[in-house]
C-alpha cells in the first residue's frame, strides 16, 4: 500500500507548487492511473515515490514505512520503473539490459543467484513480454520502438517487484503497438499481482488499464477518483467531464465487451477487467 500524506513539492525558482497538499491511499495489487494534462504534477508525484524527487513537505509511506527513511539505492532497485523512452543501455545486449537490476542486487539484497539462473530469468522475461529469445544478444539500436519498450517492461519486472512506476511509457509508440503494450501490462499485473502507479494524459489508455483513476488538475489536485465506470457515467464536475470529453447530463452507452461510447456514438474506450 502507498500512502501520500499532505505531500507538496515546490521547485526552486517557481512561484507555484508542482504538487500541493496531495493525500491519497493506493491499495496494493491494483493499477492506479494518475490522469491529467502535462504539468499538473502527476510525474512529480511518481518521482517522489522512488525519491527521484524529494517532497517539500508531507510524507509517503510504503507498506507503513516512510520512504524518506529508506536507502535510496535499495529503494530504487526494489521498485520497477518504466519511462516514456525505454532508456536502455546502448552498450550492452538486450539480455544484459533485462537482467541489470538482478545483477546489481545479486547477493546484496537477495539470495545469491548463479549466472545461469540470472540468464534463465532474463530469457523467461523476454518470453513473458512477447519477445523472441533470439533477440537476447542484440543491442538496443537494432530494436523497434515497441520492442524496446517491451524490453523496458521486462527489465522492470525481472526482479519481481511488488511496486511498478510507469511514466507515460507508451506515448512514443504507434497506436496499434500501444494497445498491445497496454494489454501486456494488464496481463502481467494480473499474473504477478503487482501494484502499478501509471501516469498518462490519455483518457483511452486510463480507461483501458485502470482499476482506479485519479483525475488531476494543476498542483496534483484530485478532481475525482474512482473506476472508469464511475468517472464516465458520473463525472464529479465540469472539469472532469470536459477532460473526459463527455457531458454530465447525457447518458453514456456501455456496449458489448465493456466498450464505452459517448452519446454521439464516439468510442471513448474499453473498461478494464477491474473497472466493471
């Protein structure tokens, strides 16, 4: 469980707070999406969890323990992190990229693993994210954008973390690949029961993935939280309705296979399994 308690963040030289008095509790083993426009503070919140940023005030608890009291290196190695660009190391192979955290943690924070065990885990992760193990000895420059993002997901999941942070991870890939990667994350989360904090500005992506969505405005102010069904059928105010592209006083249609349509027939997305 992740608890944000009165978290604020103001960057030096800025007159406004990127995050202003944010409080929210994220239950374990679900996908929670921070949904909002660029600059609303959602990425800052994410980066405060793994201490890439330090809150100006307030605190963040992970399973009851203040992350500020944890060793930064060990904290980051225990949390999966996927960015918009896969951020793979270009000078090492795909397999070495996938097993990076396993090798860094080996024998320090975990039971000692043999080289063969680490390699086997890396190959297993490549298969789990839908990549041919034959790619293991290639270098990132030889991968497509979608393949690189799959490697990024495999690297984050390889140590089997209980928490994953995902910051606009699929924004740079084409729409078809993006849907495939969204389905991949959903399937892996169900299999491993990982807690996922996912940042996006894309409504369809949030609807497709989330167990719970937090719609944020500037300063990471929570305008509404709930399932996709809650938000789409009962937006809290005009801000939420406008952001989601719906009109509060007009009924949405829930079609076959949990697909959601606006009153004018425009598809808004598909409710995930956790949003029914």
